[in-house]
């Protein structure tokens, strides 16, 4: 699986107080127009500096190491590249997109001020229970407040650009409805529990002991155990674990699933088939897909030069 900055951020919600950062698209854009040895790329003659690239790279390297462990960046994917190599490559792509957004905002005469940045900073502060907690978490990632403020500023660029997209691309409810009906997976959500084992033999012992739903639930509620438990949010059947389990019905226990060097036993506990709620989710997905198409078009139309 290709590891992108966006994907990595979306999967860092476990085990770190700063998980709230996972909802922020952390990006940096250059504000200089001069060409020199400090430039990694230009977009329509607007440059992106190596200094900003290095600053952001350091932030992500620290972030992922704290979330996934010190060895994460050295681990290799299916293509033989380390996560650090993928991060470096994808970071350049991401920063180019950021500059494309900023250019597009300028084209539509949309000026950014500090208000949106301050709103985002306050939102994060509130979710982290105050400024002191926010400052402590920023320090834990090895960055200073100026770097964090730059990150927040550039996130406000993404937010403003998405709002611009919504303004100039009127999305019809009929388009969303057609999208919903065409994609069957959007018409049902699943919530499941999973027992997670490090050792396959331990998983086999537990699975053999589970004869019915009550047996499975008893393991979920155990206070002392040699496995961990996942209680999922509502997900589509395209969820990787759920898909691997091949479960379709509630209260059926799966066979043992090997996934990323761990062993899982799943059981679906509930469905969501409320069409109004499902349509709202489908609309979010439709808008996200449409926005990515719009942004990709802007990238293709831009004059981009790489100097790395």
C-alpha cells in the first residue's frame, strides 16, 4: 500500500494525545519568489523553499516516530522503499499541491488573514483541554510554536480552497443521490468488535473456545487478558479487516485473520441502514472525490518545475 502523507495522518489516531492533529491537513507553502539554491520546486514561478521542506519533514518524522515507534520510518513497504523515503517523496508532491491551492485562491482574489488560523488553533486547544496542553504536545513533537503556527496557517489555505471549490462548483443533490444508488457499499454501515493477538497459537486457543456469541462477548469484557480489543466505529464493508473477515451478518464469529503480522477474530455487532444518515455520508465522499478531481486538474494546468 502506498503510504501518503494524508493516509499516514489519517491513521495516527491511536496512542498519542496529539491524535487531533490527524484531522488537520498539515502543509507548508513558500512565500518567496526568488530562485536560488534554497528552492526545491516552483509552481507558476512561485517557489517552495528547502528550508520549509526540511522544517515540515522534521515535523512528520518526529510525529510518525512517536505514533508508530522509532523503527517505523526504516520499515520497508511492498515496493522496497522505506516509509521515510515515501514520506520525503510524497511531501514534495503535497507541498506543490499546497502552492497550487494558494495560486488558485489568489486568482479568485481571496485573501487570507489570521482569523481562520486562530479559529483552528483555538479548536485544537479546546480539544486538548487548553493552551498549556497544546504547548506541551507541540514541544513533545520537537517543534516550536512558530513552526506550529505555520502549519495552522497553511491548513487554513486548504480550508479556504475547499470553500472556494464549493462556491464555484455547485453540487446537486441529484448527483449525490445517483452516486449513492450506483455504489451499493454506501447503502449499509457495519460496526464490529475484534480480538487482536500477537501470537497465532494464542489466537487459535481462544477461537477454539468460542462456541457462540456470548463466548465472544465474554472475552471482550475480560479485565485481564493477553490480547487487545478493537471496538470499531461504523464502517463500510470495504474496511480492510471487515472485508478480510468475509462477515455479512451480525453475531457471527469470524475465523482467524492474519493482518499486518497480527491475528484477529471479528464479530459484527450492529448495522446502520438509516438512509438519511447514509446519504449524508455519501455526500461527504462525493464532495471529497469531486474536490480531488478539481485539484488534480489545477495541478495538471500549472507550470511546475522540480529542482530536487
